[in-house]
C-alpha cells in the first residue's frame, strides 16, 4: 500500500502519524529538494499539528533546507504564498478528516501539490532510507514569517469595492480560516458575527 492518498499523506496522530514518521517524511522531501532550498511550512489548528510541524522542520533542516515557519494558516493561503517566493512548501493538515487525524501536503514552487510521478519518486526514496544529512556547518536556517498580511493585500487589490458596509454572519468551522477571514471582512468595513470561531483542534 502506498503512502499517498488522494491529497498528501494522512493517518491518526500518534498511531500511524507519529513525530518519527513525520520526521522521515520531511527528510525524504528535503532530500528530493536541492540543498539550500527554502521551504514554507504552515499548519492547521489540530491538537497534534505543532508536534508534527516540529518534526517536519527538524527533518528539513537536517537535509540542508532552510525553513520559513508561517504558523497557523489556511491551506490555500500557503499554496498561494509559495508561488514565486519559495522553492517548496509543506502544509501540516489532514484537510476534512476528523480531528484525530493529521498529515502532510507537499507543495511545488508553482503552488500545486506534487505530481503522481513525484509521489512515486518520494516513496522509493522513503523506503530506501537514503536521506541527505548535511554536516553541522550546512544545517538549514530557520525563521518565522507570517504571509497573511501579504495575502490580504493581494485579495483586497483585486476587489472593485473596498467598503461593502454589510452585516454578515461567518461560520469559521473552528478551522484555520479563522486567522484571516475576520480580518478580510473587517478591512471591507463589514460588521461580522462569528460562529464556531474557536481554533482548539476539536472542530466542535
């Protein structure tokens, strides 16, 4: 059975999707990338996401890739931010799956997820365990940077009207969109009522 499902690699956190598993997946992707590549890493609010992300960052740094940690972010925002700005991206998420799951999405420089051909290459390398491990002088560099403000500027620049003056109800669904949607509509001069806005990883 292959590692990949329809989108990314997923499993129940701390059963299949352990920190060790995430570490090896990041080592695999880091080895596939050119040494010195810069990878944008983000996560959703699942209870295990910080654990998984820490392992992912360690695996990338070990292979000589640089990491920009953009924190809590919706998946499409990370995909958008990677384009033209980073060599690759990894999103820590299990998309629509129940809260006990977690996973990784591997993003190419064009913002798309890796192809089926790349998935096959990934799985072959993962099974071989032939990961690149750089010496101490070449370990990747880590920094934090939020891409949300940049994304908001782009979205707002595309809108014809900058002031909607509406009263709207937003169902956040307890997801990562809660870090950006209220800001967006606030900048559009909307009065918002937020439902299910708690991002605690339980989606209740």
